[in-house]
C-alpha cells in the first residue's frame, strides 16, 4: 500500500511526555512527520499562521497552561479549516467531565496516559494499527 | 449560642471540603512527574543495552519499584479523598449473596479455605452497596495477605442485630502485635516492612473512613488462640450528612 | 474501555451475520446490536427500541444507501444525547461517494475494508483493540 504519511500535531506542555510520544512512535516505527505545540495558544498560532503543514491527526493533552485542551478543541471545531481534523486526547485526567466534554466535541478517542512506558508502547502500537486501518 | 454553633458547623463543612480537594489535587498533580521518573528510568535501562554493570540494573530496578510504591500511595490517597464524594448510590443488596461474591473473587488464590455462615432474618438491605463491598474486600484481603500458614483459614460470620449487621472476619494468621494495634488504621502503616510485602497499607484506613461515613464500626480484636478478628458493624439505616 | 454497546447499521443480512460471527471469534467483550436500515437504527437510538445504555459506538457503511446513511449521521450529531457517539464508517465500496460528507461530521474513522470473513477478523480485532484502549464516560 503506497500511502502518503499524514502530519501529526502533538499539543503537550510536559517535555517528558513529549519525549514519551516521540520515543513510543520511534519504537513502533511510526514515521509520520510529528510537530509539537506546548499549549492551545501555540497550537492555534502554528495552525492559523500556516507555520506547519496542516495535520490530519492531533494528539491533545487536556491540562495545559494558557489554554487547556478542551478550550482549544472548542475553538478548533468552530474553525472551517481545522474542524475536521481527527483528535485523539492523551491525558492523565480521569475526570468524567473531561471525557464528556471531549466526546461532545467529537474527539476520535480519549486515552489515559499509563504510568509505565511499556503499557504506553502497547497503546501506541494499537493506535498505529488503527490509523493504518483508516489509511492515515 | 445557636449562632456560633451554626457557624462552627459551617466552618467544619468548609474545612472538610478543602481537605478533600487538597488530597485530590496533590495526588492528582504529583502523578505527572512520577510517571516521568518511571518512564525515564525505563529509557535509561533500554539505552544502556546488554553490556552494563549489574549494580546499575539493580538500582534502576529499585528506582522503578519505589516509583510504583509512590503510585500506589497516590492512588490510595486519591481513593481516600473520594470516599465521601463518589459511589454514593443506595441500592437493594442481598447481604449473603454479596459476601459470597466477594469471597468468590479470591477463588484464584491458592491455599485459602473460606467458611461462611450467615444467620439473617432480613437478608436484603437498601444500602451503599459499593462502599460495603469495599470494606469487606479490604478486610478479606488483609486476612489472606498477611497469613503465611500452609493452610490459610478465613471465617466469615454474619449475624443480624436490631439496628445493624455484624460481620466477623477471622483468620488463622499471625495476628497483630500488641504495640501495633492502635496504628493499624492509620494510612500507609504496615506492620511489616514494605520491602517484604507489596502493599500500601491503605485498605483499613479507607475502610475506616467508609465506616465513619455510614455511622458504623470497624474493630479489631485478637483471636482466641491466635490470628485476627475484624468485626464490621454495618448499620441497617444510613443517613448521609450533607 | 469496559463493555460498550455497539450499533451496526447495514442493509445486507450476510454482512451483519459475518460481523456478528467475527465478534465472537475475536472474543470481543463489547455487545453488538444490529439494524437493517437507518429507520430501524434510529428507533434503537431514540425510539421505541431504544438500546439501554445508549451505544457508545455506531458502525455504518454510508456508501450503500445513497443519502440515508449521511442523514442518519446528521441526526445523531444534532441530537443532544446522541451527538457524542463515536461513529466508524466501514465500507467496501470502491466509490466513496459520501466520504467527504462523513468526514465533515467528525467521524472517528473512515475504514475501507473487505467483509470477507477471513479478512474481517483482522479489521475487527484492530478496531476492538482500539476500543479497549480508549476511555468512555460513565454510562448514562
């Protein structure tokens, strides 16, 4: 299958969590171009000002400074250019309210960051298979 | 007089709420750097490869183990803070059935024999089912976990009093040394070193908090010749102070 | 994560049978309901045959029934209690006439696949694994 790899934007403020994702991607041979924004405001700037090519997938943390994930998601869904991007929430928040808000804004999935790296690797492997199924 | 009493009561409620929120925020926010430590340790292990000093590997293993303990303690604190905030649904419960189900959850545990007796007129009770289950599971877990006998025995006897159900859980384990008895309900206290047993020591603390919430009792007494006897008095009628 | 209710909407009996069989073979812990057309599906979501609790996932091929599939998705997205349902489009159609419309409705995935049984197991097990790693909010 000759698929062009879509761009992925990671919106995450914790530098170790960013390393987590990068490392898990590399271990799972995920070769998609990965861009990183430190919070919702930065992400919107990167997207609006076309600083980065438009991603098809956004991996979104919820608890971030300046603008949290849910606020970012609201704005994104009201933006013609951005509203159809697939969003996968990756967060430590196990709060029902966050899950409800995220699904109400039509995220494609809500994933809890596990404590161990090994578990995270497995989740990312599953994510990769899913993305390949959707031809991303 | 009434005015100041009312004010005291309001302050108490506010203080309790603040305490619950404090525990929640602390344990919730601390999880992030903890996860980072655990992950980075794994990466160091991986990056070191196969040719590495055994001591280094052992120490990294210890590091991960201690972080896991931290995680267990955080989860215990979170659970403690949630006792009065979650799973407060009342529903109709068949007490003997519920206890049998709890016992069945230990089916996979080797070398344990349960003897369950329930002598009840009113088997059904409209109560905080999940909380009751939690307490019984904690005490049952303790009865097994610290028992190193070849053949472990756990006796569960339930009788009905006028206003409550009395559930006695006894075991043929080592019992609790006298100097430790008053400490066992404190959070994180374990009689033995945590290096020997992988447990946070929070089960009884959480159970105690639940018993306070429902207006019941959880007490320890040494067994006749040896072992422990935990008695749970679960009230038939529960009024939640809100 | 836990056991979720899944509603499959497809007008081919064989497809439904194949998917049900596949679910059993991959040992999925989720519960599969099926509707043979969009009207029946709507009754199961918001009408006389309402599934309880409400399904968290809908599986549908929007390319099979002209506009009806998209109309159903639209109705789901506009309903206050149903709008957060995860929708996966699974299609074996070569012409994805309704793909753009579906993507506009924030579906969770657009999945071209084959409904032949031996390939189906793989596709559904990937989906099942995915459903197992994501969180759902507590049942309504």
